[in-house]
C-alpha cells in the first residue's frame, strides 16, 4: 500500500496542475447530508456509502464523491463560467470487490459553462489526459446522451420509457425490462394471476406496509395498462442493440451512427453533438482516429452522467480500477437546481486517483 503522505503530495501536485490552468481551489465537507444523495440516487446508494446519524443533522454519509457538494457550492455562490479543482478522500463501501479500498483520494477538475458545452467537454478530457501524460494509458469514451435519446424516442408508452430511463445505468435490469416490453419475456411470476383478478384486494389477506388499498389498486391499474400496450418493435430493439454494441474509433463510429439515425431519428441531435465534440477534441490535439468509443461506456459506474463520458486505463494492469474518469452531468445540476430554485447549470468534470499514478510510476516521471 502506498504511503498516505506520498499520495497526498501527488494529489497536491495534480491539483496545482489544474490551478495553473485557471481552476479555483475549493473544499467540501467530509460529512454530507444523506437526504440529498438519497433523493438523487435512491436507496441503492446505501449499499455503496457509509451512513451514520448525527443528533443535530440527522442522517449523514461520509463523502462518496465531490460532484454533488461542488455543484451545490457553485449554485449557492458561483459565477459563470467557472472552473474548480479539489482534492481529498472519498469513502465507498466495497461489498462485491473486497480488494478495492473503501477510502481513497480523488483530485478533480470541474467546468460550469452554459455557453460552450462542447468545448468544455473537450477541455476537461484534454486537460486530464495532459495530467496523465507520463503514462501510456488507454482512453475510452462514450456518450450517454445517445442512449438516453434513443430510449426517449421509442414508439411505446411514456410509462415504459420512464422505467427504461430509470434503469439505464443497471444493464441487467434494463435488458429484462426491454425484453418484457418487446414481448420476448413473460411477466414476472404471479403478476398474470394478479392482473386477471377483477379486484386485486380480494383474498389478499391482512393489509400490511405503508401503501393504502387505493395506492395498490392504482398500481395494478398501471400494470394492466402496461400489459395491454403494444410490444416495442423488433426493429427498435435491434437498433438499440446496435447502439449498445458499438466499439470503434471515434472517427469511424460517426458513420455508423449516421446509419442508425436514419431509422432512429431521435438520436440525430446527439450524433451532431458527438461530431462537434470530435472536432473540438482535434483542436486540442487529440487524435480521434485512435480514440476508442464504446456505445455502452458509462452504464455501470457513472450513473449521474448524461452526456459525454470517458475513462483512462492501464491496459497492462487489468487488476486496477480506472486511473481517471469523468463526463457531463447536466441532469444532476437540473435536479439540484430544482431543489433550491437556482435552475440548471450545465457542467462537466473528471477525477484522477493519485495513488494509482504512484503505483504505475507516474510520480517519478512527472
């Protein structure tokens, strides 16, 4: 294990790099109010965070990341455009990957700029790539905006689209729902019998739990409506599968995406943004002919990103997590803005794990 003092020194060096690029240094409390995070991510976050109770503040969490507190700070007192950098520890429970540390350092760079979002995407990616330059890392990119647009454009009910959008960051659940909505999989066990009853409360036994009989009946009516809806077409499912399976260079993928957009016009604007971003990246010295693009990238570990996403990996060390990750999170700022009345603030950012740079020898090369 790398000495924590060395990690802090490397983190300070990285933060200083971002300062020289015009970023303002900010801090975030280690204890964060749990309510905001639960509202954003749902109860699932309890399995990934350390939760406690403060007599005065109520339920709190050890800081699982910096993004939410930095967004809140900017909304409260920041001017636009703005660039921030920060460093510190984050805390994440690791029930399924025991060898990963539950506590580690992050150094981040965030840009809030509503006038030039495409240029901001390219700026963040290029700066983080520059900070990692001593290492030969593989960069992977994706665009959650493509998949979100594709789902919103499906010819199906709003309720079904909302369910798919809610689980887009949970690939197994998303696939199960898509197969069911496409008529490829049966209803969950017991649901058919329930829907066949004229009154679902007959023979239901004593009522327990928090839902009222009216709420249960309303939910059953919604399930009946869904069961009666037409199946999502085979063509649309296949187009979604094509989108998810994409794995090409950024320059090559654009032609493929244009072909998909002919039959799925809902993604046309997202494809235009991807093309504009590729041009912005080229202007910043990024070779998009060798830059990997993956249609599914960002679906399992970046649940608040809704646009451009990226990560940097040490291919010779598949045992290590990504050295850096980032992306656009406009939807997150929209939710937080609605909570405090400040409105949406388009934002993009990324984080680097300094201990991984030290493990890979970057500290000696910088």
